[in-house]
């Protein structure tokens, strides 16, 4: 699916020694540095509260780092915001209840100052399995269906940087598999840089080119695991299972390291 | 990262501190502007400067202290009685859900009763002394506490109720073990609003012939054109109301473990066609209950026929069979005069509240500062502002419209600010990611999300506007239904008084229901999760 404005190159993301301390003194993220290569999909995993979503929000320009900096192609996130080249989907679908499914998806085109594109909206509605629900309001949809509409809204602008914060959390298992099979083609075809925050190790390995593991709070990068599986990654494989084990081992090591640190302290 | 490095990281200033600083600066600026304006208008018998207000309070400390003690005592007694009744009826509604619509319908009738007429009636029925003031204070707090309490009694996760049911226990156990605790923050929110309402009721009661109290002093100061004392009394009433509001908030936070919620709407029951049928049944049963209480009260207290008017008498007055339509025509003429004030005042109050809320949201950082001030000013009793607005704007239409608008303005502002902040945070995040300008966020997310709160305020504004306009007509313009009620009370014309009470109550309730019908349609589109 082609982007309307011809954007086909993903954004290179650089997070340099970024720290986030919330009001009240909660250390969410500690001196974290990482780069996301243009056009690649990176999954971010880690225990609850380790700062995954904070990191994603800083990259989206929704939170400013307390120290350090975040740049997208060498510029501040706000520059890409203004160009309509970013898109985000949260675990909460965040649909406007007074708009239909199609109108909610069109909203992203409108906000990104892109021309109306009914065909693309219809295509995405079909892709996320909402055929027949274009005129339905969010109140008439199940939680999983709302989530799929939110994912379609994030994709409709063919963004250069796509940020997904546990977007499949409320989606049923079958749809989750289906979306995991169909969606990568969408963002990879457009050269989109994608950051996926997830709790699911299997999902991370299946969707990403690289899995970054964060330690328990305050989060810092403790492992950076390249995913060398060939695409498409439909079937389970021994190689995938081995990679999942590697990611789980890194998570365990992070937890053990934190516990050891606390005991030593 | 070392401890030293961590320590070097700048800790963000909390929003609460920033808002408090902005709020303090705002209050100081307001005081300075007030002082300068008063000095500029010196000799105009309109505005007393803050320094003159303080001087008046110091000069009259003994007098004001005794009056405050008298009004405070009656307000406190009314507060306890009215809230006790609200809690008892709220508990009854929770334990026996079928009674809820009747109870809320009765509460609506009570809140729609015109204080201007009920105050002198209570004076006649209860005689001299503090009785009328206490009764009016109790009536004034009943609705403000009952409605949030009912919301709170229903604000229980259904799984908690399932647990009680699975254990084989009934609604009474659910009420005692689950609902009562869950309703505490909501009860606290109701009690916060009830504190100034009790003060208002007590002062209105004092206007009708009490011997002491702030209400008596207010009437005397306004009559004597003692501008400094009038402003001093209004300041004392405002400060006491705000202090009571704040104190209950602090106690509530201790007891309930959180900030009292902002209650914007009465609880909604049922859904769709079933709700319409149940609403009609509830309204009918509330009217029957009101008639039973009214007629039963006349019989039980053996009220003299010179004063008492039964529902049959009022039907005779309204249809004209009792006196050839003379009273009815007088009432309708007075209502026409009132409409000229109440409709523009009501609409002006709504629009001004909406406009200021939008303005505040468009200027980042001011919402948190304006919200507490608006909530505080909402708690100022209307009757204390009537003499002030009369001093400032005179006794003509502008003053009456302004009094009505002020009464509607603050609750609308608070509701709209609350509603504008109701837009789900992540919707706003999605918009921010597209660098959406503030005005578009306002148009596409915040204002639609605010509409339910706006219409809830508009609905509650109907009886408030009627109260304000009748108080203004009584105390300022001398025209309209408010003045007619006051005049007929002083002339012991109980036909006019009874007819006015019923007609004003019905108009208020119908206006409330009409705005409620619009609100239902708005909720169905903009907040389907609230529309049942």
C-alpha cells in the first residue's frame, strides 16, 4: 500500500543518555541510549514499570527527557510531528466516541494534513477485519475491534515512524496472529521505522528485526538481540524458540541483577 | 548512574505547586484591581475597597460575631437535618431500588421550590425564632447531598456486588458492606456543596423576619446604603462558605482517601424505552408523594385554612374556577415579567461559563489555577451577591439578569472546565503526535467531550436561575413573580403564594426535564458509556 505523500523512507531514531524522572521523584528511565535503524522494526520488552512506555512517549515527543536527548533523523520529535510523519497506537484504543470507525481513521489523515482517501481507509478497515463496521461507533464494537480500528488509524498516514504501545493487548488470540501476519508487510513495505512495546516475547520475536530488553525500573538497556529469522515468519520454528529463550534469559538476568543489587544494598 | 549524578537531575516542579503560585498571584492581582476600582468609584455607593471591608469588619466585630454565631448555628442544624434526611433516603433507595425514582423526583421538586415563597410560608407555619431558617437550610442541602450520594452508592464495581450475591446475601448487606464505603467520596462531594447551600438557606430564612443573623444585617446594611458593611457581610459569608467547603474537603480526603469527585449529573437509570417509561412512572409517583406530603402535612399539623391551600384549592386558582381567573392572570403577568430576566440571564450565564472555560483551557497553565477559584466562588451563597450586584448595577433589568447569570455562570464554568479536561488523555496524545493546533484539539476532541458536562450544568442551572431571578426580583427590581410572591406573603395573600409556589416549581421542573431530554440525546452521541 503506497503512502499518499510518497514517504517511503523510515526515520533513524537516536536516544542519547536519556533519563526520565517524574514529578514526585519516580525514576522511570536511567541514562538510556539506543538507536533505531531506519526502516527496521524494533521490539522493546521488559518487566512492568521499567519505562518502556516512557521511552516510547519520549520518542513520540509526548514526554521530554529529564536529561539526555531524543532525535529523529537528527531533529527533535516535534519537527516530525509537524510534518505528520509520526503515528502512535496505544493499548487504550483512544477512539473518539462520536465518530464512526471510518471517521476515526480519517481523523489521522485530517490531522496529518493529508488529503481524504476513502479507498485507503476502506482497505485498512478490511485489513484489520472490520469489514461491515465502517459506520459503527466505538460503543458498538468490542474491545478488540476498537483496538483494530486504532491500529488502522495509526497506519492510514503511512507514517515514517510508527510507535506501537502494546497495541495487541485487548485483541483476541486469533486476530492477534492474523494482525501479526498482515501488519508487518504494511509498515515494512513503506520503509517505516517501527517501535513495538510489548509484554509478549513471542510477539517481539515474530514481528521485530531486533529485540531490546530493559531492566526493571529504573529501566536501562540490558540486552540488544538481533532477530535473524527470515520473513514471512508464519510457522513456529526451533530457531524462533531459541530466540525467545534468549530474550527470556535476558529478562531473567535483569530481574536477578536487580534483586542482587537490592540485596547487596 | 551515581547518586551524585542522580542528584544533579533537575526534579520537575509539580503542577500543583505551579498552580498554587499562579493562583496566589491571581488573588493578589484581583485584590489590587478591586482596591483601585473601589477608589476610582469612591462616592458612587457601589464598591467598597478591600481595605474598607477589613475596616468595617474590625469596627463591627462584636455585631458581626454575634450574627455569624446565630446564622452559623441555624445553618449547622439545617445542614445536619437535611443531610441526615438525604443519607436516610439515599440508603433507602440503595436497599430498595424501586424507590429511587420517587426519591429523586421528590428531591427535584424540593430543589425547584421557590425559596422566596417557601421562606415566608415557613415563617407563618413555624413562627418566630430559628425554625424557618433551619428548615430552609435543611431543604437547601437535601438535593445537593442526595444526588452525589446516589451516584456513589451505584459507583461500585459489579463484581463486588456479585461477591455479596454469591455469598447468599441481599441488598441490605451490599449496602452496609460495600456500597456505604464506596459512596464516601461522593457523599463528601455532596457535603462540600451542601455547606454553602445551608448557609444560603439560613440567610434566606433570616430575610423573612428573623431577629438576628447575617441575613438580618444584610437587609439592614442594604437599606441603610452602608456599602462597606454590605461588602463586609458578603465577604464573611463567602469566606465562611469557602472555609466550610475546604474543611469538608480535607476531612473527606482523610476519611475517603482521595479527592472528592466532581459530580455533574444525577444518576441515570435503565436504558432506552424502558428508561422513558420508568422516568414517567417515577415522575408520577414523585408528584403523588409530594401531594400526599403536602395534603398530609396540612392535616397532620392542623394548619389553619387561612394559610393552608390544598392541591384542590391550587387547581381552582390555576384554572380560574376559584376567583374567576384573577389570581391566575396576576401570576401569568408576573411570570411574563420574570421571563424577560431569567431567559437572557440563564443563557448569558451558560455562555459566559462556557466561553471562560474554553479561554482558560486555551491558555496553558491557567486551568489548575482557575479551577479552585471557580469552585470556591461557586460556593458563595447567591443571596450575599444580590445586594452587591444591586449596588454595582442598580435595581433595573441589567442587575436582575446579571444576578441570574452569576448564579448559572460558576457551576457552568466548573462543569465545562471539568468536561474539557475529560477528553481521554491518549486521544490528546494521538493529536499531539500530529502536532494538532490547540484550537483543533479543542474543536475535535475537547468540546465534544465537554458537551455532557455542559448540559448537566445547563440542567442544574434551571432551578438555580429561577432561584436567582426570584431573589433578584424580591430584593432588587420589585417586579415579576419573585416580587409578587414577596408582596403576597407580606399581604397574607395565600392564594397567590400557593399558586406561585406550584407554578414556579412546575416550570422549574419542566425546564429541568426539557434540558435533561436534550442532554440525553447529547449523551447518546458524545458519551455513550454514560447514556445507559
